[in-house]
C-alpha cells in the first residue's frame, strides 16, 4: 500500500506528508478497488466488477415502432417504421422522449386518436309519406366538444326535472366515463350556473323573436292541493313562414283569483317582455275574467297598436265551454255515475278486495287487462275514462 502511494505521489510530483494517515489509506483503497492511473495523466477508467448482460435490460415499447440504424455507435440514430423519419436515440443524451413525441403528433400512427377527427354517425329522422311514417337517416360528422356536452347536460337536467346533484351520483359518473372518458363531469354548482346561463340565453332569444309580433295570449289559473293559487300566461303567434308557435311567458303565484289581481299580473308581464301588440286574450267564462278584460282595456286604451279599440280582445275558452256542456249533460245520468264511482271506490279501498275482483274477472274469462280507475269529479274526461 505504501508503494502504491509513493508511485501516485511521484506521478504528480508531490511528496506525501504521512504514509499512515487515514485519508491516505482511504484514497489508496478506493484507488486499488475502482481505478488505475497511467503515467500519461489520462482520465481513470471505471472497471466494472461485473458486466451487465445487455439482453437482461428491459426493452422500451418505443422499439416496436422504431428501428435502430447501423451508424456511428457514438451518435446512434433510429428510423420511424411509419414515416421513415430519423431521430437521435442516444441512451444518455437523447432518451426516447423525442420519439414518443413524434408518435403523438403523427396522424398516420395507427394507435393515436386525433382530437380534431370527427366520426360519422347516422342521425335518425322520421318523415311522413304516402307509405306512412318512414325512418330516414342521414350521415353526420360529429366531433367531441366539451362545451356542447355541458350544455346538453344542462338541458337534460331542465327537461327531465332532475336535481342538480344528479351529476354527482355514482351511476351517472360511471356512465359518463364509459361513454366519453375525456368529459370532465361538472359539479352541481356548475350545473346550476349552466342552467341559469341557458335560461338567460333563451330569454334573450325569445325577446328577439317576439319583437314586432302580434300575439294572442291565453291564461290558466288553478289552486293546488296546498291551497296555493297559480297562474300561467302563454303566448301564441304565427311567424313569417306561417308556422304556429307557443311559448310560456310567465308562471307565477298569485294571491287570489280576483279579476283585478289577474289583470295586474298580466300587465306586469307585458311590460317586462316589452309586448305592445296584442290581438286577443283567451280566458275562462268566469265572471271575474270580465273584470280582468275591463282592467286591461283601460290600461291599453292609449296604446297605438290597438285594433278596433280592443273591442274583440276577449275570447272565451272553447274547451271551458265544452266542459260546461258535458258537466251539464252528466247531471242527467248522475245517479248511475255515482253508483259506479262508489263501486270502484269500494273495490280499490283495500288490496284484498282488489285481488278478489281480479279473480272474479278471471273466472268469467274477461280478457281485458285494464284496471279500475277513479275519476276526478271536476274533470269530465277522467269520468269518461272511469266509465
């Protein structure tokens, strides 16, 4: 060991201060174990204690798509199997990231999905012809759009009257991820904002559509089982292409069914929408509605868009007239209707009676599968279904 230290010292032109120092021993041991230095001052060569078998190394999957070229080993190159482009592939200097980046942007790579690529789908369409309804489909190119998916989700929540936390359910998340893994499912607060945004957009679009149109209004008022009064105001108009349209302008709670109260609600709705062209207002044949029409005529008397001083503004509801006629006719057979209603109420009062009634029907070989339904006394169409 001392001989080695003296040789190393002589090669560098220095004299060791001590032959027994711990530092000298450590340097000597590391020198003997790992490296040797020649007399010409060259860099030390690392002597591997064990040569690693190249075949044991884990091969990258990139070499399923690239082929190494027979070039200078110090500057290795690889060729793409699909386009023939060359890339540097030195293990330490370059790695494989440049080749992976090439495959991600190369459109002819068979395993990459182009986000801008659209898919042809068959859009069903039903047309009525001489042979009846026919399912006529047409091809349409559709691409993934995150904003359109969110808008469609908001429309689904509104149309199907779903709660906002529906999007946070496990079943819906599983369905969405299976259908489109790239779709980031929004939270219930985001869906709430999307629904409000959609409402504002549709409101502005409807304002633009109603501008300059002469409208016919219909109202309907009723009382819920919680004794709360509601009113719905609907607008009807014909566009320039002679297509009939119908939109709900207002659905609100009213304090009572008095004529002046309903007239004030209609007036506020017209002012809110900026409507000044009315043709008719259709109301029921209740006496309070006459007060409503008188109130609105007084409000609209100075409007420049009136027709014949609103003489024909009031139109009485034909469906309500038919309802009154039928109810008056049912009074002639009221005793029979009451007996049938009581019999059905008796059968439906308990499950055992309902089951006994079914067994009687089976014994008599009655093939009708309809069940017994009880009517609402104030709606004659339900009485018709009961009979």
